[in-house]
């Protein structure tokens, strides 16, 4: 049995909740698999009122704390 950590699929959801501890925010996020995704882009969620949308995939992010 393997103890390897599996990365979540990139952009598997359309909406994500993020915490300040996860900033700076990028899409795809660091824990997502990147092999089948778009280039990483950093999103200015703090200056956008706690909400951001990825220009590549349309994923929506909300700052929850």
C-alpha cells in the first residue's frame, strides 16, 4: 500500500473557497495536478473584494477569512 499524496485534478470544481494562509492565490492551486491544466496565473483576490476569477478556466475563488 502506498502512502503517496495524490494531487487533486486541476480545475475539477468551478468554485473554490480559500483562506489567507493559502495566499498568494494562484490558479491552478499548488495542490492541483498541473499536467492537464493551463499556465499558472496569480489572482489578486485581496484587492478584488475577496473574490477572483481565473481568466483561463473561469474558476471562481472566494476568500473566506
